[in-house]
């Protein structure tokens, strides 16, 4: 009889617990954005600093809100001249100080513990222009700690950014992004 009461209580309260909003607060110091750009002479790797991030979600529906904000001028590729050109001519950091992704919905299931794979759709803002983007994301939940990682491509030239090619040094029109977020989950 006692076990029936526990099961009945779990059946009633389980959906309520799952319906609560939870927030993933990103730790900027433990998170990063890496980029890879293929060119005719080398593969350019870079890293950007995450300024802030907070994503609210519910497990019972597919809605998300919040944003992850990256400092546009924080990109470092190991070549100071290239970084200055990227800041001034491509990312135009004097006018656009940040790059952001604002999730709106997701498909898949975010488990209470362990690993989950979801598809996150939202708005990626670059040079002040919003672009719809769906990102495959791997989530790992460990109590109140969580990580989220994604690998995706940004068609930066198609989105209005300048291709850095010159003379015989040619760059592709897309850049690969590796997003690694670490943070805390709270109700």
C-alpha cells in the first residue's frame, strides 16, 4: 500500500517537476567558441571569448529563451595582423561589438542526467543582422552542472561578411564553429 502511494505521488508530481523552467547559466571563463577557416595555404584556427550566456528551457515543451553573447573583438588566431584585419574589415567591431545566438525552440529530449542530443533553432546575429539557424547540440547533465557542445557551419559570406581572400591566398566562404559551454542548472 505504501509503495502504491509513492507511485501515485510520483505520477502526479512528476509532470509538475518536468514542467518547471530551468536555466542554464553559462560560465564565460570555462566556455569558448573556436573557429576553423580553410584557406589555400593553411587552416586558420581561432578562439573567441564568451561574454555571457543564460538559456531558459522546459523539458515538457520545446521552448527556449535567452542568449549566448560573444565579444566580436576577442577573436585571436595567433597572427596579430590577421586579427586586426578580421576585427576592422570583416567583423567591423567598431560598430558591432558582439555576436549572439538566441535559442527559441529545440527538438529532442533533454535528460535529467547524462548525455542528450538535441537540435536547437534560434537566431544567430552577426553584424547586427539576424539569421535563422539550427544547431545540433550535445548536452551533458551532472546534477546541477551541465555542458553543451556543438559543431556547425556559418556561411559568413552569404550573410554579408567580407571574404578575407587576397591575391593567391583564398579562404572558403564558410567557417566551422565549435561551441563549448559549461555552466550551472537552476530552477
